[in-house]
């Protein structure tokens, strides 16, 4: 049996399901192949950065995610103590500070086992074909298509999926990266950890304060409360000392929970215990022919900074709109080269930030870690990612992967700044304008006339908003042109992922010609096009 579909995604975890939802939101047919019978039960990811929440907000999921939140990244505190009964508790700040100066949304706590079903249902509702309990068997690709053989794990029935492109989202232990001949580099495996999930009667407050997480020095471990009396205990183990994952049986896990609590007799019913490796790798390239790596298949980083899972979400966001435009015939296939050109340098810099934070408390006697870089603010890493080359018309290169978030000024290759606008008496963010098409923000109505002609006659997925008293959006209180680094008659072209692609500092004599030139340089086709199979 054979199935034809534009995109096949191998891996139905956080990043694969995010990619599926984003592609389906763009109207692109896709299939997710996942060997497990259902979504994750582990707390492998919880802290959704405000940048990731912007992406989920664009999918219409913000309200649902917050309704099902499993903690509080801003209201609860991060603590350090010998154990939970220690009277000498040291408190740090919240996991994420207030993001309102930079974003229309805030961070959220939603554990992976809760978030993945939300993403799955979103993707299915939009038309994605989600196949759990289905194993990826083999792959062939040529200049025209990808052929993936998949197998139903219950019936054993095999099926060949013929797709335009494949996304490898099969995680750290997947096989696709190696089968594609892509190596990786980095310090490697740094530590071995166990995640112990248990039900308990411990209070999610200590010292009268709500707890986000607590580092307990008696065990060199972290304990994290979850709703409904469920907790996570994460601690390091040492294979070099003969310790093995199978040593963590029910009795030992109960003893460890009591040590973390600082008292005996606490309720500790084991739900799950699973090992994982803290590692640091980046794939040598994120593309091989018609196949693309995202998330843990492309990079692994320690959890310090909470950058790993969020970076995978950003990978999917960067790639999905490009695949959609190429599949629809709106862009040249060379646009897809920009995925590796943009994401890999930023990922390498993000990994360096995670490692620098790790080195603040992790001793490295083997000398495996590179020299620590200067630590930049978390929100500079989250919001300030900068692409110097790719699907953009570059200005002067700054050769730094992160811009201070407070200084974002509409430079091509950076995230478009957040400003509060008003339309028909209702407030909205500039970021709410982006998501499906290219968007031109302009201070002169002649830009809109040019954009409308390119959309209607040239088939370009482009919309335009004129900001000002004579436009469709009122930005009088926000100084949009100053925030985006252009004059009152200038324009800024923003990609579907909310990154600036090009800007014109002032009014032009040939509005349409300047737009066509910029779109051509990015790889967008102007004129008749025929989409591929959907």
C-alpha cells in the first residue's frame, strides 16, 4: 500500500507534533509517524518560554494551555535546601520574569504529558494524519521525493509513504540522523540522570511559599511538585561507580523520596522511573537532501536555562512556513537552504549559553566542557536570536547570535519587536499580525497598493498594514517607525515566523519594484506558480 502526502514527520513528541500543527495551520498535508502507542507520560519538558507561547498563541492554543497549566513559572519560587524539611531555605527568583515589556504573552508551565495531547488534537483538527503505534522502517530519497516505509506495530502491516519532504523529529535516541549520514559534535554525554515520578501527600509549599522547584543538596537532586499530588524527583547516578538504572526499584525510590522530604513516613507511590542522559551535541548539518532535523534529533543541550525543548519548538516554527511555501510553489526550493543557515549557528550559541549556566555549579574534572562564554540574559536568548544570513536581505552583519531584547529595532534577521496597536477600538500586538503570510508594515498607503498588486497579480502570500492615523492600525502611542528603525514613509517586511526579512528606511519612487527585488532575494516567487501535491 502506498500513500502520497507533502510532508512526513518521523517522531510524535513535542517537536514533531508542533511541526504537524504548524504545517496543518498552513494548510499543508502531513503525516506523523510515532512508534509509541500514545503521547509521553514523562515530565521531560515543562517550562514554555514566552517566545514559544507566542508560537502557540498563533495556533490559537494559549487559552487551552493556560487552562491546563501544571505549575507557575512566575508565581512560585525556586528554592535550595538540604531537604524539604530544612528550616534554612534559600529562595531564588521566579523561573521566568515578567515578559510584558517584550511580548503579548507570558511564559507557562505545562508538562509535556499535558502539552503533547493539546498539540496532537490541534494538528488533527487542522487535518494532520497522526499515526501512533506506527514504526518507521526505512527511507529512500531522490531528487523528486522521499519514500518512507512504515509499519503498524499491532498488525505488522507495512505502508510506503511518498512525500515531498521528511522531518526527522525522532529525538535523541532516534536513528534517522545517522542513517542520513549526518554526524554531530560537542562535549557529549555529561551526566546520567533518573526521573522518578511519584504520588505523594507532600505540600507544594515550603515555608509558606508556593514552590516551583527545590534543589535538595542531601541528594544533589531536584524535586518539583505537579498538580494532583504528583511530584518529580530528578537525580544523578554514576555508571562509573557501578550504578545502573535497574537499581532504582520501588523500595529504593521510596527511600530517595523520604530523603528528599527530610522525614520518614511520607506517601510515595511510584508512577514511573526512567533514565536519561544530560548531553551536549549539535548535528553537523540540519539537512540532508529532502530531509530536515529538528529538536533533539538536531541538537541536545543540558536543561540549564530551559532552552532545549523551546529551541525545538523554534526549529519547527522556522521550518514549517518555508516548507509550506515551497510545497505550494510560492517559493523556490532554495529557500529551504536557509533553515540550516539560520538555525544551526543560533543553536550552537544557545548550547554555549546552557553550558555556561551548567558550569556555574557543575565541576568538570575531565575537562570536557569548552571555556564558558559570557552569560547573557535569558530573555536575550529567548527573544533576541539573530540570523545574519538566510531568508532575509541582510544589513550590516553584527556577528553576534543574540541581540539585547530591549534593543530589538527591526533589523533583518531579528524577531519583529512587540508593540501595542489598536484596530477598531481593540488592542492587539504587532506579533498578532504574523503567522501565515508575509506581512508588510508601512507608513505610506502606496506600499499597500504595491503589496495588493503583488498578492492579486503575482500570487505572493503578502498582506500589508498601514500604521498611523490614516491607516488600518493606530500606532500613535507606540512609535512604530522608531521601534522598527524606519522613517514615517518606510516599510518593514516580516516573515510568517515573525522575523524581519527586509526593510526600506523611507518612501520610494518604485514601491512595487523594491518589494519584488526583496522578495526575489529571499526566494519568494512573484508570478504564476503551480503548487505541489497536497
